[in-house]
C-alpha cells in the first residue's frame, strides 16, 4: 500500500506501531522484529510525506522479563540513519493515571510521541491547540509592559507533557481492540500540524483513532490495518464520525481529580504510621 502512495502527498502521519511483544495483533515478539519493521517502513513514510509535513510516532517500551527497552530510541536511531532530511521537533510525554501496577519496579504511567518534520520549513499552528492560562488575567508588574497582560489572550502552549486518560474499562471510546490510544492524542496533533482537507495517514490504523480525529477536524484520512476484525471496528467508528455520532472524550475535558474530602482520597490516620519501611 505504501509503495502505491505518491511521493510528497501526505501532510501528517500519526500512528502507534506494534511493540513486538507477542500480543494478538503482532507478528513479532522481539526487539529485533521492531527494528526490522522500522528499517523497512520509515523511509517509505518519509518519501510520501510532503516537504514541511510531519510524522508523529507514538511508542512505549518493549518489556520482556521485567527488562525494558525504550522504543523511541530505536525509532530515532532509524530515522537518523535512513532519513537525512527529517528533524526531531519534540519528544512529547503522554502521561496517564491508570494502568497495570508494577511490583518489581515503579508502575509505568507514560509513553512517548516523537514529532518529526520533513525539512525546516514546516507547518505548526500553536493557536489551534492553546490551553487555558493557569493565571488568566495576570498582568506584568514591571518593565516596559507593566500593567499589560503577561500571557497570550488565546491561552498558553500545552507544553510537551500531555495528561490524557488512556482507553481502559469504562472509557467512552473503548472498543474490542485490546490496545487503542485516545482520540485526543491525534486530535491535538492534527489541529497543530495540518490544515483543513489535508491527508492524514496511519499505517497501523487499528481501531482508527487517528481516522476519527481526522474526520472530526475536517481532514481526509488514509489508513491500513491487516486484522479484519479491527478493520470492522474502524469502519464503524469512521462511519459514526462521518455522521456526527462519534463517541469520544473531548480533548478539552479536564482530567478528574478526586476531592480531598472524598472517601477515595482520604486515608485513615493509622495508614501512614503502619506503612512498611
């Protein structure tokens, strides 16, 4: 499929590839399989990306017998070896509050998004993704701008740390796919790194979270998925997005923080005294 896509035709690729840990949707089960796959696919992704376009690769860690390999290191290494005109712009931390608990190490609560651009003259629309100021209405207290608003009136830069709930259990976006990422991730990237009617590509489409985000933001979507069951899930979600019925957690929705007075947040006084040391 990639070889059939013309050169310089895609504005933005957003994807999360298999981590090669032997899951039901993966053909490989070793870090070497991950490297081989990326040696083959990344040069093709760069070829189809237009000058000034972006490539966003969301990855985590390959875990085997409690031994971690950071997959973003591998992706970066392959990009630099085979794709000379590609530049890394951000290494974004995606953090989430829930997941499997660790017993022999600290519980993993983050993954990475590598944002590359093809060339230096790239598209980036910060105003499309600004978030509310922490101190709205704050004014400068000294200097030539004393008395003027000290922040951008449209909001602040969301930074390179994104707190977005992952898709687990009763998440509104949850499907039968065992490992889908939230629509909010590609949605923010699409808003900032592409324009209306641009082509958004996902070579590992899964349940089409990137596709749903693309349609919600009035972009065109092109995706590939080998598993027929996941393709059917993707079709349903894309159909719903086209008809205004997409089930998504809004990008702007704050992450829930329990009240300090809630039963969940409170701990008995004796808890702290009886902790093991």
